[in-house]
C-alpha cells in the first residue's frame, strides 16, 4: 500500500469520527467544519496535492 493510500485511509477515519460526533450532538457545526478543514490540510500535505 502506498503512502497516499495510507493518508487517505487516515483522513477517512478522522472524517468518520467527525461525522459520528456531530450526529451524536457532541460537536457543533463550527467545530466540525474546523476539524474538517484541518484534516483536508493534513491530507494535502501527506499527498502533496494542492
């Protein structure tokens, strides 16, 4: 498995966690968007995609 594949898997794991916390009411929309923005940035760095 390549590094980009690993990065995408990790991103999806984190995003699933955000969705779960939001759906359960543990996270508000602003916090969810902040987390998603952070994770997208991390994914771009890991895969060298801009």
